[in-house]
């Protein structure tokens, strides 16, 4: 399924001098290079600052003084981002097609209808273009959100627990779909799910310590997307789970 | 508004209850031989309604015109003010208290003043009814504009939406259910405002609306006509409420929780 491939996405470099929320330090000082065209998964205990970091990269949170969030190609970051959250963030009063084409509408561009229809088909929602979100199931809405994220065709994709609200088989399918359709983008994926990280990510980071900094954990040698039943994936998932448990114990 | 599998009996229940009460009323009036000038039975009221229909229907149109125009003005002014308030907290803080003052001041108390200041009686009535009707539209719409999902607002920001786009594509649609709920309340209030103002004007001898007919009939001890006019006002209020409810349902039925059919 070709949905209009763009040139390879540049990397993204983050330098955070630390971040405090209401006087409480959340993130420590660190530098992080997200390699171009790769998916980086970020895990960590609840409240460790995963979403904070993501929102900072998205520009939804003012970055602290001295922070630097820059694209490797020297271009701007703002305006080249696609965002997918835990909630589907569909506008309830627009139909599926209208939601998928929202970004173009907001930019005042003529939306590429044919591409939107292709993406809707790619996420398995062909025939439901005129349905409002209330007429779709939770899994379908999340697929619609994925189609909208892909419609944006942005080099940087930020995902905040994108599949945590759907049941396990749906999640499994959506992960496969996302890996296929997001190949070549620079993706930062915040997740709670070790298996998701091991299936989709080139690199996996765990936020550890207080204030938290990202620590890299080993991933299987094969390139993602990896099979969920692969022994190497399952072993790595187990190791990641232990690392997460330690991180949670440290934070407590 | 969640129709569907209701049986015909359940649907007819309010009408049956109403008929029962009317029959009881008629029976008691006859059994105790209550004279018409104290309490007319429903049949006497119906006879008066039929006999005086030319007079009452003309008055009905007058009252209805005031109520509907006042409602339209309430929507216009209340809606516009709400949008302005949503754009500027400063403006809201400055103006909202005065909207509250207007709301809590009893309309009977200021209606005579308005009737003195404004020469045209219809315009004066309109102003009175508007004062009563506009507040629910304003306060509900302000609340609705502010209730837009924060995550959706973030998404709009990320997509580089302009302030105008956020208002037009996010905040106004989010406010629609709130606005419509306010409109439904305002519809009844506009009618009440019109009637109250007519009473005040009618006491001064000017007017031709239903409230004036009630006053006139009471002076002439034509109590059945009084009841007929009263019944017309009630019927109007119910019709207005139902009409606005229908509008609410049509506009929201495909996406808002309040109007969605529950089949899953």
C-alpha cells in the first residue's frame, strides 16, 4: 500500500537542562538524539515525565530555559509534526473523512481527497467515510486517528500511548498497521506496553531515577516491526519489564 | 428524546392523564354547581375559546410576535456577547456582572419604567421580554465555549490553527449543545417576559396581547374567556418548548451524547 512516500525524515536532537513542574523536578538534564527515520520508544513509571517530554517536543509546553529541540536538517520542528494521542481526538461533529482531512482544512489547503480515501481504506474503514465518530467503535475511532496522523504526512510523528485504549487484538493489528504506514518517519512513541516498544521501536528508552533521565535498554537485533511471538522479542520484553519495575521502585 | 421502543400506551400517558384531570374538573364543577364566574368547567372554557376565537387569535399573534422577536434578539445579543466574552476574559469580567444584574432584577419592577421611556408599546414589550430571555442564552453559551476539550485545543494548536479557526471549528460546535439547552429555557422565558410586560402595559390601558385580554376579561367578569386566554398562553409555551426541543434533536442527533440513540 503506497500512500505517498516522502523523502527520508531528518533526525531530531533534544537537549533538556532539566524540567520542574510546580517546583518539583520531573526531568533531569540529558541530551537525546532521535535518529532520522527511526522509531524511538519511551517508557517509564507513571508520572516520570514521558508525556511532559512529548508535549515539550510538540511545543505544547513551553520548553525550559536552555532547552534545545532541533531538527537535524536545520529546518523548523513546529509545523512538521503529526500527533497521535491516547484519546482519538476526533471532532464528534465531523464525519470520518472530514476528520481525516482536518489538518489540511486548518492550514487552508485544498485537502487531497483521494489520498484521504486511500488512507481510510488502508486502516480498514472503507465505506465508513460519512460516519460520525459516535457511530464507530473505539478501535475504529483509533484507526481513524491513525489515518489522520498519516494524512498529515509529517517527518516527525509524536505518539502518546496511541493504542492503550483499545483491546489487545485490536492493538496488535493497529501496531502492525502503524509500523507499516509510519516506516521512514522519525517517531517518538510514548508507551506503557513493553511488547509494543519491542515490536515497533529501533531504540527503547526507559525514564529512570528522580528527576528522571532516559536510559537505553537493549533491543533484538532484527529491524522492526518484529513479530510478537519472536523469542528474542519476548526475552527483550521480559528484560524491559524488569527494568521498568526497577524504575518504578526507584521512583517510589 | 430517546424514543424507539416505547409502547403506544406509554406515549399516550401524558394526554390520558390530562384528559382525566379535565374530566374530573368538569365533573366537580357540575356536581357542586360552581358558577362560571368563580370557576368555569373545561367545556365552558372551550366554548369561550371557540366563541372568542377571532379576538383571542389576534391577541395570540400579538403576544407570540413579541415573544419570538425577543427570543431572536436574545439569541443574537446573548450569542454575540458570549463569543466576545470567550475572546477576552477582561471583557467578560467587566460586563458579566451587569448581565447578572439585568437577570436578577424583577421584570415587573422595571417594566413600568421601560414603558414610560419607550414610546412604542411593542418595542417596550420586546425589551422587557428580551431582558428575561437573554441570560440563559448568554450564560450557557459562555460555558459551552469554554468547555471545548483541552486535548482537541492542543491538536488545533499543533496544526497551527488560527484563533478564528479555533472559534469557528472547535469552540462554537462544542458550545452548540449548551447553547441549545439555553435556548430551550429562553423560549419559555421570552413568552413569560412578554406576558408579564403586557400585564404591566395592560394595567395602564394599552395593549392588545393575550395578557391584556386576561385583564380585560377579569374586569368584565368573563372568567371563561380568561381561562381560554390562559390556556392559549400555556399551549404556546408548550409548542415553543417542543419546537426548540425538536431543533435541538435535529442538530445534535448524530454526534452529541444527549441525542444519540443508544443501540450499542
